[in-house]
C-alpha cells in the first residue's frame, strides 16, 4: 500500500472517530462472512457503523483524540463499531452477538465519551436501559410525590366541603 493510500485511509478513520460519540472494538476471528454481514446490519439498525480496520492505521487515527484509549484494543483482527448516537444500543448488539456466536466474536473494549471500558464494562453498559427508558423512569419518580401532594390537598378540600355541608344540614334542621 502506498503512503498516500495509507494517509487517505487514516483520514477516513479519523473522520469516523470525529463523528462518533463512542467506539467499540471487537475481535471477529472465527465468524464467517454471512454472520458478519448479519452483525453489520444489526449494528446499522442500532445507529452504528461497523468497519474492519488495520491496527497500525487505526492507531495513527486515534492519536491525540479522545479515542486514544482504544490503542490497547488494537491488537489482532479488529473491527470497530462507530456510534454516532446512544452507545447502549450498539453495545447491546455486540454483546448479544458475541453470546450468539459462542464467543467467536469477542468484545475487546470501548471508549465512550472519552472513558475507556474493557469487555466487562461494555457488557455492563449493554445492560443499561435506553435513554428514553431512563427519562421515563425519571419522570415517573418525579411525578409520584406530586400525585401524593395532589391527593392530600384534595382530601383536605373534600373534608372541608363535607364539614360545611354538615353545618348547613344542622342549621336547616334547626
């Protein structure tokens, strides 16, 4: 490969890193083309992009970036999942696919928002609920005390009305 070609590839990989919030490295040894194609589709459905990279060129691409922590995972056959959106969904796909292939595809590690995670960390991230689910849980937990307050205020008002009604009934009888 010519030096100009290598530089072009490094620039393309750098662009993908610049547009990504996170990146997950996987080892794809022992996975056939059909399964990798299926994996690539699943990653795309989860708002990610899967690309096999040459380690030396990828190391150059991550130099002096927030993805520099990926250097330790750029050993052996390496595929990178670039995540432009939420990192949980592509992580879920990678972990599920690794289990599905009985370890033929292995998660090496990831960098999410500049923080380096090993394979176990990526697995823990894959177990997190999605952003929408977490926002729903937050709204629910914020709404619960307000519902209790409204119920209490309604009870006080209701008791006041019942008391006025009882006084009115007593005066009407007298």
